[in-house]
């Protein structure tokens, strides 16, 4: 068995050479400042309204459930219902 070993043919490995740099590769590996400029010029506008924000309210589960169910019953979003409650509080 020791006599049956054959040396590797390294010439047949030429198929695995790295390809020359393509145009797509040049775009992918473009300088960072170029990428940022392109991103700013071609970015899609956000689908969210810019004046929207989010808060996290910690309260007893019963209070939160009551708030959600009241808003759902009147068919308001939680934010719209919160605004209605704040307006009512300001009118006092």
C-alpha cells in the first residue's frame, strides 16, 4: 500500500484561483464615505411618521388591561385614547 501513493497534482488546482476584482466587488468594497453619501442620497424615506415615539408604562396589570379594553371598546389606538384622556384631564 505504501507504494501506491501518488503525489498531488497542484496544477489541477488552478480552477480555485481567486477571480479578478469585478465591478460589483468594487462597489461592495467602496470606501466608507462613498457608501454613506450614496445611502443618504438614495435612502427610502421611513414608513413611520417622524413625530411618532414610543413609551413604556409600568403599572398594575389590572390598570393596563382596563386601559387597553377601554380603548378597544371605543375603537381607538392606545395613543389616540391616551390623548383623549389627557385632554379631558386638562379641561378640569
